[in-house]
């Protein structure tokens, strides 16, 4: 890098489930790399999104929402989120403006008290509250930590996001460009493809079904006609969930496949042939060997 004033750094995004961390990351990056859902605990792995300009590069680490774990998978998710606080140049603690400060927020704040990096408070979803209520939200948090800065934002609408990014870049240390200009994430395409399929399952199914699902991309290759052939298996815990996933006459599986294929084609820039399978793997969320095979490795924490 020839520019001696170039800025670069790593920034962790933490917060309770469903506060909008993935929506924020996708807004900053300009493309969907983190899946979004109204269902809590959608993000399971740390997902790195790369924001690059002529003068700076910031690697954002979107973490699973911190919650009280009930399974080995849940325990992995919480450890993954908290481990992101190490070795970063800044931390973004995101809260939902429409929700009162709760035990989950206090748990994260306690962990942030030991953080060496500066911590920003991002008050997200300000589009969901009356402007007069914003001061009440800020009052709940202003003395909790010595914040680097407090930013009310709307990740969905984009309010104040650019202003915040400008401030964040200013605070980054001078450093090299780690990734090429056009690279948006450090995850392989197979990972992002499996996440896009899982997002559609969250969107179309309810209750416990989404949390019992893993997606494994078995095969992904470009055919002679330039179409990308993808075979993926949806893993559930119970036969009844398999029935829900397939749907009457295969209708649910077809819906999932159609919606996922559209996003995957946008991601890859190529036509896609997507074939989905469903299998039952009882209790996979509490089995270390299966968690590892589905991409939830303790070495990643």
C-alpha cells in the first residue's frame, strides 16, 4: 500500500439477539453476506464483512446474539460472540431503541468493562420510536460505560450510518489493506450459500423448526453451460420437522429453493441449479462431532 495515511482495522459488532447487527453489516458492505430474520439467534458464526474505500479498509465481525444457551450449539454461539472482543481495534455495542435495557444488555456491558478497545454505543431501530423517546433510551446507557461515542442509527433506513462510518474510519490505526478491493467477506462461497438457504428457512417456517436446522452444501461446481450446480442438505432433528420442511407435495422445499436460488444467483453472478435434500439427525445441536461437521468448530472461537 503506497498511501502512508491508509487506515485499516478490525471491528466487532456485539449485542443481544435481533437488535439488527446483520442488517447493519449488510448496509455497510452494500450486499447481503449476513442473513437476516425476525427470529432471534439467526446468526450462528462470526461473519466477517469487508468495508473498503480509497483511504481505508475495515473488517467488521458480525457476532451471534448473546443469550442464555440451552444447547451445546447455543454455548458455541455465546463463546463465539464474546471471543470477538479480543484483538479488535473497536467494538460496536448495538441495542434496540424500541426495547428497554435488560439482563442480556447488562451481561454484555459487564464483559465490555474489561475490553481494551474503544466501545461505541449504536442505538439501532430509531425508525421504530418517536424522536422524543430517544433521550430516554440514551439515559438508560449513558453511565454504563465510558463510550467512545453514541450514535442513534437505523440500519434498515440508513439514518446516521454514513456519519458513523466516517467517525469510525478516523479512529482506525494506520495499516495495510488486508483484502482486495472487491472482496466483501472472508468466508468461502459455500458458507454464504448455506447461510442464504438457512435464511429462507427462517423466513418460511415457524416455532422451533428454524433453530433445529443446519444446512450443509454437499457439492458446488460450475457446469459446461456456466450454470452453477449446487446440492445442499437441510438437516433437522425430528421426522415431523422433515415433513414441515418438505411440505405438501414438496411445496415448502420448492419455496425455500426458489427464494434461495435468487439470492445465490445475485451473490455468484451466474445462473444456479439448486437441488435441496432433507435428512433427520436427532439431537445434532448437542453433539460435538456433528456441530463440527456442520461448520461450528471450537477452533473458530
